[in-house]
């Protein structure tokens, strides 16, 4: 369950960053970075 959650968060993060780059707006990129931080914290907690 946690592995699928981590993979989902990382995929969503990269999609948000790609949307931000293509539309040249900042908020989706910040959200994507936040998702990557959340995923890394969940991964560390898992260990």
C-alpha cells in the first residue's frame, strides 16, 4: 500500500512540474516539489 502511495505521489509530482514548465506558471511546480518532499518523508518513515 505504501509503495503504491509513494509511486503515485512521485508520478503526480512530475506531472505537476511538467505542467508548470509547459504553462510557465510557478504554483504547480511548488506543489510538485511538496509532493516529492512528502514522498521522501513517507519513504524514510517506512524504513
